[in-house]
C-alpha cells in the first residue's frame, strides 16, 4: 500500500491509502437547527402536499390510520388546502416568495453560522431543516454528511418538549440515519424552557413591547400551542413545561401572578384539549372589562401561521368583537440578538467534548 497526501477540504494531511482511494473531506461537526415546516407555495396542490405530510404523521394525529386516512384523504385534504392557503397568503413573504417561518429560520441559521464560524472556523458547519416540507431533514442530514460532518448536533427549536413537535423532529433525524451507510454520531438538544438566558431574552421582549406600547396592557396572555388532554394524562411533559415557562417568565419580569395567564391555542378535532383556550379566554377578559391586553407565544421560536395569522388576526378579532380595545401581539424571539446568544450558549454546552 502506497502512502500519499490527500487534500482534505483545503488541508493536507498524510494518510496511508492506495493511489486510487477517493478523497474524503476533513472531519467536521455539524449543527442542524430544525423547525416544524412550511408549504412551498400557497396554491391548492402545494398546500395539500404539505398538509398531507403533516397530518399523516402518527406523532401529530395518532388515530388508527384505517380510520384517519380515509377521513384525511377524502374530506380534510379536499377542503382544508383552500382555507390554509388563504391563511398563508395573508402572511406570505412576497418579496422572497416563501413563508415567514422559512425566512426567520434561515436568518437564525445565518447568525448562528457567523457565531460559530468566528469561534471554530470551518470545523463547524451550521444548517437548517424542516420536519415537513423543504428543506427536508433527510436531505440536509445527507448534505452535512457529504460535507464531512462525522458528528451532528440536532437542535429542534421547541423550548418545551412535546411528542408532536420535538419527538417527531428527532424521529426524522434517525430516519435519515437509516438511509446512510456511514452514519454520523448524533446528539439531540433537550427542551430549554427553563434555560436562564432564554428566559431573559423572553422577558426582555415582553418588557420592550410594553415600553413601546402607547397604552400599557392590563393583562398578559401567554399562549401556547395546545395538545389533547390525554397527552398530559399519558405522561407527556409539555403542559407542565409550558406552565413552568410562564411561572419563570413572571419571576423574570417581577410582576404579580394575577396579571399573567397561561392559555392554549390551535385546537383541532373533537376531543378535549388542555385549556383554557386562548380564543375564548381573551373574549372573557374583554367581557370582564379588561380592554387592553398583550399576547406572547413562547412555544414558538419563530413567527409562523399560528402566531401571525391565528393570534394576530383570529384571536385579536375575538377580543375586539367581545368589547376589547387594544390588542398587542408580542412577536416571537425570531432572530433577536439576545435570542441567538441564548441558542448559541445552549449549543456550546451540548457540543462539549466534540469541539
């Protein structure tokens, strides 16, 4: 066997290999941040493909497929792409022809990439993916592996753990591994709902919104995406982690507990969900004479259809129609610098021993 110098991603390293051995990239560490997903466009067929993938996930809808799939394919996917497409069109980033979630996740990725490039150079690569839609988790995992990432840290950007979000995102990463002959080592980042730096960023976003508001809200509604109550009863920690996030947020703000309420949104289907429901609760506040409120959504790391359309339009309308006057929606943390700093610190901790 002859020795030769192989050029590895711009660096020379003496290795022992045959002359016809293919060049391989220098070993790197990949950081992959992921979020829920997005349709490619707002037309009927784009929405149907996206909703079909999303609503066929057994982590999201765990009814028997023998019952659920006929209902989904013959009824829901016949009608819902029209209403969902209209909702997306109302918030669509027309300049880039993409959903706000995709725009924001890309911005988060770019800031994180700059942060870690300054720290580790080209030894660490940052990329992003979606659980549903594009860029798909499987395609980005393969791209990272092809680039030389022998270790990949996957960060599902959900502060609170839930089976229909964190677990299904992790599932897809491991499905990607099943397609690889040379698998990278994988770490997944746990829920960070009680991380001190994250909570400081969340509290700062609320304080800044209140300071900039002409009319100070009388009550803060902390709205989380809902889940069926049976998830809580079966041991899913999501509901408890949401409650703790609110409690820690109140502590960071130094406010009285009775000025803040935890609620849940986006109910789907006939079964009982955790509550109170945000859309109903804001109407009750207005009926009780509380005319000025604010809503923040800490379960979402980036603004999306559930925040920009559901909260800032549907839930706002519920409050105003019930007699409310001033409705302040506080944006998600998105690519705020203090949010990126919090995510970077979490990532650095999870990379210990790798870089």
